[in-house]
C-alpha cells in the first residue's frame, strides 16, 4: 500500500534509524526501498509486517527463522510519532505469538547497540535477557560500537 511505502521509505532514510538498525548510512532511492521491501517480504526464512495503529507507523520482522534450531532474529522500528505509546510492546507481543504459534519458534534472539538505551529498556521489560556484549563490534561510519546480544525463550 502507498501509505506503507511512505512510512517504510521514511524510516529507511532516517539517519538515526540507520544507526540504530546498523544498516549502511546513506540515501535509499524509492527503487532501493522497494527492493528492500521485496527482499524482506519474499524471504522464505523471514517474516515482515507493517505495524498499524490508526495508520501504518513502522515494522516488525523476523529474519533467519531457523526451523531446525527453532530460533529467529527479531527486529522492530517505529516512526517517531508512534513511540512512547505502548505500540512497540504490543507489536512485539503479537510477533512473539506469531513466532511461537505459527512458526513453532522456541527462542527469539536480537542484536542492539549498547547506546540504544530505549530499545534495551523495551526488550528488558519484555523479558529478553542479555546473552553477551561484544565490545566495539559494529562500526557505524564514525565510531566502533558495543553490541548487546539478547534472547528470550518462548514458552
Ligand atoms: C526501540 C523502539 C521500538 C521502542 O519503542 P518505544 O515506543 O519508543 O518504547 P517505549 O517508549 O515503550 O520505551 C520503552 C521503555 O524505555 C524507557 N525509555 C524511554 N526512553 C528511554 C531512554 N532514553 N533511556 C532509557 N530508557 C528509556 C521507557 O520509559 C519505557 O519503559 P517503561 O514502559 O517501563 O516506562 C522505538 O523507540 C524505535 O522504533 N526506535 C528506533 C529503531 C530502533 O532503535 N529499533 C531497535 C533496534 S535493535
């Protein structure tokens, strides 16, 4: 949908989001955004969903859904106007349910920059545990950043 594309394109091109999601910091043309959406939505070992709360406002995703090891990597990103309203926790809850019931996942994993205190607070609140912290693991174009690896068992 057109509204979805506008929101996703805005997020893909937001410099702060690019840093937080550890993607290459640059301008993404509409064709490149379309290619990214196509990659995510056709990825047979992934799930990509637009978050809607009175209109599209972000996305959640599972990548590397490993049916053998019953694990998946989780990602979430909301537009600024949708933050601080409990939408993130709700979307994460629905994604967890999908991972558990539909995909039979037993564990979710994720990576987050140590400086992303807000995201880490959200994950802690949702009972994700810190597995390890890799020091100076990610180069964001200017600095080497510590990366926190977290996981949650789905029961
Ligand atoms: C990460 C993200 C999904 C969190 O959603 P959100 O709606 O902003 O989260 P909340 O406002 O519910 O905040 C989560 C918790 O962090 C706390 N918090 C808010 N800002 C904070 C800050 N700067 N430092 C520490 N904690 C903070 C909140 O108080 C809240 O805890 P509470 O519910 O117990 O009060 C959202 O901020 C986002 O999309 N950010 C950009 C992309 C991103 O960083 N994605 C994660 C990459 S791994």
